[in-house]
């Protein structure tokens, strides 16, 4: 795998076309920490710039809504201007998009994930939730900077921060069900497909409570895929680049098998 060279400015604007839109939300593993390493000298984190073949940009088929609500050609790191207080790397979004594009057509990704966030920070009225809804609504509008589209699914990977206390872990199921209810209502999509990732890292005391809630959630059009067993970085919290690719492909398979027409 070779380091990725930034897309040139004149390639950043897509032609106007209708997109199949996927919201990417949750915390750091959705935002992407694949390839984020610590410099031996400065001790500062940086992204190594390595983009796997499965995550390469496709200027004709894969776009993302940037922080300014403009469509542009999607490339790693997808969340660099969304989870802007952290160093972002490879997440599952680009591998997912490349895996579904031949079936769904033009893919529009709407990054919304922010690292270190608990589910209570995603409740209706909170900044993260309202920004996600705002971005999703902006994505469907047929405007002059690249066209709109149709929201097809919410991809959700979050829960590590809710393993820190028994109360938070026990509350996860009801909080997640409420989030799904609210986002479907606020987007006027009562059957919006949700692909939720069962977490693979967090506080060992309470992680299984959260995982159980995620895996056993009985809500219509909600599918859970499991990150357990995917390779972790040395921090035992974040997925490696290779694991993020694998997760993106797993989520794509779930979408194509369960929701794609």
C-alpha cells in the first residue's frame, strides 16, 4: 500500500447527480484511527497516509459532504474536518462505499462521527445529534454544489465510552432505541435502515452489557455486525487500517444483503 497523494483542487467538485446517501456516525472507530501513529521524536500523533486499495477514491462515484455542507470527491481521512480535534485516519466508510457502488450507483457519504463521545451526547437537542440531522438534511437537497440524493442508511459505530460505568452500560439499549426513533422522525424516514457495529473494545467490566444491548436490539430495520475479533492497534481501543477495511466490507455485505433493492 502506498501513501495517498491529496486530490487536486480542480477534481474536488462532483458533477450534479443524485446520490445514494449513507450517514457515518458514532465515535472514534467510525471517524477512523487506522494508520494514526505516534512520532518517535515529537511524540505527536499523525496519520501515516497509507490508503489500502479498497479505500481508494473514485472521483466519478464516491463523494462526501464536507464540514461546509458541500459535496466533494471522497478520500481518506473522511472525518478530517468533522472530528477535527483529533488526528483521523482510515475508517470503514471508504471500503464500504467502494464495495456497494456497483450495486447502488453514486455514493454520497455524510461523515458525522466524533471521537470519545458517549451516547448521551447524541440525544435529541445535543450539538452532535442536531449537527448530524442538519448534515443529513443538507445532503438530500438538490443544490448547485453537486446535487442531492436519497438517504439509504445510517452506519453507527459507538459505545466504547458507555462501558465506563454500570449505569451508562445498562442505559445503552434504551438510549440507542431512542436515538433511532428520533433520527427516523426528524429525517421523516420511519423505516431508515440502521447498521450498528457491536463494539470490540472498552472497559472490560461493562463491555459485554453494551455488546448484548447492541446484538439483541429488536428494532425493525436494524442490523448488527460484530467488530469483535478484528485486529486492534497497540492501544487496544482502535481498529487497525486492515481491520477497518474488513469492517467496511462486512457492513457493505450487511447492507447489500438486507436493504439494497
